[in-house]
């Protein structure tokens, strides 16, 4: 058994370096679960001259604790972190022998093979993987032989039992999480195949759709298909090494399918994967395109934010959403609310930048009856109270005046509000999500934002990337927005001239992000003739397009680019108008401008003058087609604006053409 080991050895070898051990411990589930148990054990053996160790399945010491004096003595035989206590290195000893025989073992004094270890007595027991039953570690308690205690071995065995049951709980929790996520995915992505795998890539659940898709497209049953290292490599090469939860899409051309891989975490650890399968070329988008909180996008950047939001949604930790204006921070905040257990409670959004300074306190904290002149007699709850059992979304948090930040901090710390004019604290139970497009760290440096408030709010911070950094999402967004607009205005869904599409998808930097894209399309849809051309765009975009290339753009009042047939119809659900139908080309005559008053409709309704219509068109141009903004500027309701658009024939033209 001790072949090749010199019995005169005084010490074993140290084969793991400090940074190797750090790396092992950082991701070691065994260490994480064992640590509290080992600490307990250390306390129990304190002052008995014993040392407590945890070793890996090769016999390397990963953890060592105990009496300082004894540790010093043990160092002489290299009983230190990183040392190799396998039988191959130092012959019979409790750690190495326990690994060989797979049983708890006590080795006393001269029973040790090497002379340098014979002053000691040690007791070790193995820890086994709850599923494979393989040994994954050893707990050992070592002391000088004269300090031998009869109960040491049973203490070690019990400690291993406790670690083992913590591992069982961990596995049960992970399995539960995986099965929950599988069920949710199954509902979320109807018609798609869904598979759940554990962390070792073993399938634990497969839906019928996945079986059918694989049979049809790869000609194989799931089990056969999965039993292939190349498939595993293709799917998992892209996963994040750090174990961060992520989501990405892989195309398996040889099987004719696309797979969205979602990593599943539980308790901060990767515990498995979900695979969402769909045939290549299928029009049906795999769930993540529209599934989560109405967020459109399938770029890796947006999928990664979605997946993180989905994780935090199930917790109550404060979330800080960062990103430029119009990237979708509020949409994500609503998504987190909807995906979490508070979904049946209220979602209250407060724009901290839009509230007057002197109204902030009463808006957020409410006021008691008759608190100030003009206050309601019954008092009024503030936004914190309104968000009770739900979510309070503090938008534009960077705009909150510094003198008010301390009050907000106090409420977040105490989790209770006191209405103005009252001394009665009211407990608040609201999840806090804050958002800003500003650089709060920079503001802290300039003394404009409190650091303590910042740390309260950004337990988790998520940055939503600007649209120009995830251009792959632009075609999806265009499709989605045009669908919505055609439904809202009851018009056929328009297409985009190829050149305009190319400008949108590849060249324009979208400083206003998705909001700007929405407004541009809303504007263009109002003025276009079934196909969106350059002249249908708001002026800023037209100018940007002109500066962007040397292409001669149609002047404001010019006719659409004319091509043979010139019926620029949007085809089916495609975003692009057929290139054959609308090549950008030389501008021909301009019989009627769509931005100029149409004499047939300008005065169609009593009270509607050409001048009014002109003003309305001008305003629409100024606000980039944003009807809400136009209604706000006109101080009329949106529905009144629609009526006015009808009256001046703007919507009517859209419907008839
Ligand atoms: N990924 C997306 N999918 C669909 N719609 C989106 C997406 N991102 C943003 N939007 C839409 O764009 C508009 C702007 O989004 P939102 O108000 O959430 O942005 P924001 O980042 O909160 O902006 P601000 O910082 O100016 O408050 C909304 O109409 C929203 O529905």
C-alpha cells in the first residue's frame, strides 16, 4: 500500500500553492457548506490541542484551524494548507487511508507509516457527493498522540453527516429551482421545446415540443441527440466562466435548430441550464424576444439584462437601473415587478426630477389632516404608502435635491414613513427600484449625491445598454412598433424603404434610444404612404441621414422616389419594403406634398382652417411625431388630438391610402 514511500520521511510534500488554493476555495461548494460546520468543530476541540482540517479528494489540505502552539508543531511535518496527505505521498495516515478505504478511520501514533508522523493521532471521515456517492472531501481532526480522546472519530463522523445533509438540502433546493424555472419556461415560451439540465448537463426534464422538434429536425430522440460531446461543446462554449447567470443563443446548423441557453442559479451558484429549442428559420420567435415584461430584444446584451432582472425579481433587494434616457429603464422596472411575488400589489412610479422641491416630502411621505394651508381635511397617503405590498419606482433619482436625500435614506433604513404634520410612524413594505441616466459615482465625488443613499439603492445595479450597442435588436423593435402602430391607427402595417431601414439599423446612433425610435416611427407612420421613405421622417433624422451619406435626399415637399409601378406596398409582416419597389433614386415631380395642407381636407370640418392644420402639422414635426407630447403642448387629451387629426384628414388619409 505504501509503495515507493520512504518510511524515514519526516514531512510530506506541499503541492498546492496559495493562489491555487484561493481559486479552489472561491468556487468550492464543499468548502462553502463545510465552513460553518468546521468552525463549530474547531470550537468544540478548542483547548484540547487538536487541529481541524478539510481536505480535497486527493488528500490536499484546504482548510486548517486549531491551537496556535500545536499548529507550529504540526508545521514540522508539513501539516499545512496545500500539503499532500495522500498515502502515495506519506503512507498510512488517517486522511490518505480514509480516501483509500472510503470509511471513517483513526490512525494512532506508530500506526502511521512514516516516522515523522508517529507523534500524532488523527481521525478522518469521508464526505460523499449526494448523487454520485463519490468521495468529494475528507474531514480530519489531528492531535499529539498523548492527547488522544476516545470520542474524536465519532465527532468527525457526525460533522461529515452534518455537511452531507447541508449538501442534500442544497441539491434539493437547486432541483426545486430548476424545476420551477422549467415550468415557467414551458408556460412562457409556448410552442418551443424546453429542456432542463442539471449542472453536470444531465437532462432532468424535457417537454413534448422539444422531443418533436428534435425528431423532425435532427431525426433523433432527445437521449440520442444529447449523447454527443460536440453538441455539449457547441452549446456551452459560450457560457460565462464566472458562473454569472446569463442567456445566449446558439445555432446548431447540423441539427437545423436554434437553442437559447439560460443558466439557472440558486443561492449564488450555477445549478443547471434551460434550453429553449426552436427550428431554424421558424418565424416564431423563441420566447425571450417578447416574453419578459414586454421587453423586445434578442441581443446577448439585452438577454443578459433580462436574465439578471428575472433573478432579482424573485428577491426583495433594492435595484438600481442605469442607462441612457429612453433605453427602457421603466419598462424593466415594471418587468421586475411583474415577474416577482409582488405582482399583485401596486407599481407606483415617481419621477423625482419632475416633482417640485417643496412638494417632494408631501408627495412621497403624505401628510396628516390639515397639515398645512390648503391640505385636504382627511390627509393624504404618500407614494411610499401607495406602494404598500408592491413596488415603488424612483425614476430620475439623480435629480433628487441633496437636502431631501437624507429623508429618503431614513425611510429606506427605518422602513417606515411619518406623514407631514404627524408624529405617527407608518410601516412601509415596498420594494424599491431606482433609476437614473446620470453617473451617480461622479455626483458623489462632486458632493451632489449621498454615498450612503447610493449604497442603499444599489445593492444590485443593472445597466441597460444603449440601442446603438445592440443594433441586432433594432429590426425586432421596428417590427414590434410598426405592429402596434398599425393596430392603433387601423392601417395596414407599413414597410420601410431599404435605404431608410439600413440607416435605422446600421448607421443612426439613436441618442434617444428606443423612445426616439418609437417617436420616429410614430411620426413616419402618420405621414407615410404605406412605405416609410426619407421624407416621412422627422427633420432631425432626415438631416442626420443627409449628413450621413452623400445620397440626395428627397426635399421636404418632394414626391416619393419613383420607380416602375410605384406602388410601394409593405409586404406581409416584413419590415422592409421590397427593394424592387422603392429604390432610392432621383427625385421626380412633386404633385402633392404629404406635409403640406391638402386642400381637399384642410377645411373639411367646420372650425378647421388650413392654418390650424398647418400649425398642427408643424407641431407634430417639432415633437418628432410624439402624439403624447403634442397633446401635452396643446394642453388637450390624446383622444382630442386624435379627433383633431381626423378632422384635418391626417388620420383619414392614412386610412384611405
Ligand atoms: N426593449 C424594449 N422593448 C420594447 N419597448 C421598449 C424597449 N425599451 C424601451 N421601450 C419603450 O421605449 C420607451 C422609453 O422607455 P422607458 O420610459 O422605459 O425608458 P427610460 O430609460 O425609463 O427613459 P427615461 O430615463 O427618459 O425615463 C417606452 O415607450 C418603452 O415602452
